[in-house]
C-alpha cells in the first residue's frame, strides 16, 4: 500500500514463493488474512474481498476527467482494461481505477483502523515520538541469546529500557529493521566489529538483498497554462484547495478533488509481451510534476496550507512509471556514527533496472514500432 492505493500484488508472486519453499505464503494461505483485514465498500460479492475487517477499502470518491480520459486513451492504444487489480481470478495486466484505503473520502490509516479500536485495552501502551535504539539480548538457559526487551529514547530525550514478558516483534520496515538488528549486535560480524558493536549473532544476510522500486515521471505541461489553471477540478494545483466549492464538497460530502490520492488510475503492463508477469506499473496523476514527484510535492507542501498556498504549479498532468519487478540487489549498512538517534542508515542502491527498461524501450521502438502516444489520442486531446 502506498499513497492510499490498495494493492496485494500479483497472484503469481505468491505462487512463486510457495514453489520456492516458502510454506504458508501461497495464495490460498494469505487470501483469508487479506479478506479478514478488509472492509470492502463496493466489491462485496467477490470471493477475493472481505467486508467485515477493520481496514476500509473503497472505490475513488472522485475521478478526475483527465483520469477518465487516460483510461480511454489506454484502450485506444491497445492496452487491456482491469477494474479490480486485487481479483486473482484474472491477470493483473491492464489499466483501470485504483481502489483506495478511504472511508467517505477520508484517508484510513493503521491508527484509525486498528489503534482506535484497541486503545482502551489495559495491555496496550502506545509511545509516540519515541526512537528505538536497540533490541536487548540476554543468554537463555540453553546458552542461546534471546530478545529480552527494547531500549528507546522518549520525546523528552530520556533513555528508557523496557523488558519483554514474551517476545519482541521488530516491524520497522525494509530499511530500519536491518539497521536496528545491526545496532543490536545481529548482522555481519566484521561490519559490526568495525563500528565497535558487540556481536550477538553473526548473520551475514542482515542488510543484504535490498530491493527498491525506481520510478520516473513524465510530465506534460498544458499549452494554455493560465486558462487551464482556472479549471481547478481538472488540473490540480494550489488553486484546487483554495476553492470554496471543493472545500465544502470534501468537508460536507466526502467528495470532490480533495479526496484525490493523486494516483487515481493507472495499471500494470509488460515491457515484453513474452513476460509471465507485469514488470511495470503506470500511475496517472492530474498534477504537473517534475521528474522527481517528491520534490514537486515537497515544494507544494512547504508553500502553505490549502487556503494560503503560495505554490505556482503549472497546469498539466504526469505519468509515473514504476519498476514492478526490480532485478537489482543492494544493501543496507550502518553509518560511521552508528547511533540510531544520530544518523540514517547507508543504503547502497544498485539500479540496473532503469538502464534495462531504457534499452527495452529503444529496442521496441526499432523492432516493433510504437502506438500513438497518450497525448495524441482522441481522448486526451479533448482536454489538452
């Protein structure tokens, strides 16, 4: 899940894991848990969706006219359609609307889905603005180390150590989890010793096999930027949030462009039709971005709130391409200043995927020819 988009992945991923020996990770094993967690608002008659779980999943509360035109343009250039990317009875390939983790147009989070329901429990304490330094280990009766607790720094910069009665669950993501393990003495022994960390368990694989999904954005600027910026329900910019109509639509009805997760529609495609699974995700954004969308969104966010935003984004739209099956493998290491409170981990990215896709695109242009671009389709020329 990212930017409120609800994706479980291709069923073939789970089948491959099972074929490789990952018992308990096959489609039949994980589907009951997906269904148990899901509270589906619209696709309630599907065996691939749940409707009684805590996580609200729904169709988009508002679909931008350009997003609709993008789906029509995709059909014009021969791409298949897909109205449910989580329906494992059909191939993942296709273009269509994304489902989102929203309720009445509002973002749904783990806090709203899980913590609110459990916050009254006597055995639950949530510490916010706390930074974990390490997992503590002790030697058990069998002579093997076990996780005995956690040391963290609280919001007042006090160092606190808590003991575990049963177990410690480390769920800090693909970057911070290996970093915390290494800071705790679990990881490549030589790397830990180089940083003065006592080795609890010499595990060479900690921090290795790091995979990332490189993405790039192709931006199309409107030929009539001043006129088109007035169309704030089509071309999203700082004017969209300053519109009283849009604000009331969002607050009163949970509708309108302010419910937009930016990536409203898109899909999964194959860069080579011979591939077994899709290796590229496309996201259509009715917002004019730079090649690095996060810098554009950061500039927009720093320019003020909805009513006072000083940003001046041009009218246009963006198509983001995301590598869905990265071939590269990097690593996560701890920096020279290895306190979790002081430094970020060192991430060694290896990105041959971008080079591969570039060569693949050039090859297809030479040998197969390419269909008309999205911008030249009848659907898109109605708006641009």
